[in-house]
């Protein structure tokens, strides 16, 4: 599988312009041979929207339908970060589309970060997993990846590639530099951590979108802060089996837990 991450931002308050930008990026990713393209947390709507309330996200579902059409036109699977206005309340979400434009699933962020997120969104409670060309893909969002238990559950469920739309802001660059490679290493999977670029009210994003492999190696990493960039990496899925043949953290943990 070839994985692409888009480190950038949409057009604040303009869904049509943001969808158009996403469509162009999808075409570029497909042209580079990508099978799966990931956008950052809140790319479609914007991430940090002070005073966001139920009823403020009109047009998002129509915009998501257009994102699915863009995925189909480019022939690439796609994960889009967005906020959702659901009957039960607002959700911080990621929506996955197949290369045929079909919706593959929706993930609602489970570990809400800080006072604003906790006051604004309802936490999710369920995983989201899907397949792209036979590769099992799982989804987490930002702060979720900082909990080893959530990532381990994905690996135990057979996920080969974990994608993580994120909005990592200063001063927390250590998460991209240190935590993400360790999560890949300790679960012997691939992790694609896709951050925003630029600023939003009161926040400066650190960039450093990262694709890490099952040895904890950095396969690709974008620049810091303001830099808009697409990074790509060819994922050798057979590497997972090779790493686990020597020493499998999952199998050995199961043995340690056995009575």
C-alpha cells in the first residue's frame, strides 16, 4: 500500500472551497500512486471553532458527499477529518471513503482533549476499521493515539495500518517526534499521523506529519509549523510478519497473560 498524508488546512468557513482543495489534493495523491489519502483533524470544517454549537454545521453532510465524489473521481481511498452535527450532539470525526466513493465508516474521537473539546463534543465509544485493497486500516484521532491501550486494541483487531488525523498544536511536538514512532514499534504496525499546518484562533499547529513503520522507523515526515506538504510512503506490509516472526509483542503479551 502507498499511503499519503496531506499536511494543510482548508478554507475557513467555505465548505465549497475546502472540498475543491481536497479534490485537487486527491488527484495529486492518485497521480503519485497513493492508495489511501488522509486529511487532518477538522480539515473540512476547521478544527478550533470557538463557541461552536449544535446547528452551526449546516452543509457538512452535503460537503462530505462531494468528498466521496472526489475520492471516486481520483480513484483513491480517503479519510477526511471533520466535525459533525449529529442528533445526539456534536462529534469530532473522521469519515472514510473507498476509491469508488462509497462511505466506509465514521469514527468519533474517543479521547477528547482539553476544556474546549470536552465542552463542545460528545466522545465516541466505538472503533472504525475498513479495508483498502485487502489491507486492514484503523482510525484514531489526535489525542487518542497518546493512549497505548487504544492503539493496542487496533493491532489486536488485525489492523495493519493505523491512520490518525490530528490537530497537534504547540508546545506538544514531542507527540509527533516521540510517541507516534513508539506506537508503531510497540504494536509492529504502520502509523500515519496527519497534522494540520498554520494557525487557528489561539493555536499554532506544529506540523511534523509522520508515517512510521513497525520497527519504529520514520518512513516520511513533513516539515514543522506553517509548511503545507504531502508526504507519501510505500508500506511493505510483509514487514509486519517479518518483525513478529522474530518477537511478537502481541503473541508474547497473550502468553504472559495466560493462566
